[in-house]
């Protein structure tokens, strides 16, 4: 089984910089939570990761099948479950630049099942948190 890794480093009061293969992703919180609101909050980046992942797999499939996709957009939303500090009830709406015929619908439907972020959210995960000594 392949393994992906990332590192998150504190660089400000509540500001973190994630490093993934040399790419940087920043996360912060609003001032009322002790941050500067100079980047998205981590739960918001989950929504973006889902939209980006879903969009990419659909774009690749559409490109391979000659289906117009340039200008596609995806709206992602989720309910905040404050009592459990988590997100739930994710909804994703795909806006294609042109209508899809039956073949296009099948291609997009098959492609969306290849989204690793969507599959992770749909199936849940195991999480092992350790404090290094």
C-alpha cells in the first residue's frame, strides 16, 4: 500500500504551513479564535480538497472522452456539527459548461467514483494520533 505524507509547522499564533512534496498550504483561524484570518481554516480546506479532487477526476475523464469541461465549477458545502467538532452531510454540485447527454452523464458519474477525497469521506478513516517524545 502506498503512503502519502505531509508536515504541518506552526509559524504564527494559530498559523500553520503544511508541506506536501514541497508545495505549501497555509491554515489560520479568525481573530476571535486567536489567529489573523490570513488563510482558510482547516475544515474549509477539506471542502476545497473535495471540490478540487472531484473536479480533477471529472476533467481528466471528460478530456479523455472529448466532453467539454473547461469552465466547469463545483459547489461544495457541509453542515457543521459543533457538539462533535466535525463536518457532516457534504453536498457537491457539479456545474458543467454545457449540458451532458447520456454518455456524458455516465462518464462523469464513473469519474466521480475515482475521487480519493470523496471516497475517504464516504468510507471514513482510521486515525491514530501520537505525541512524540
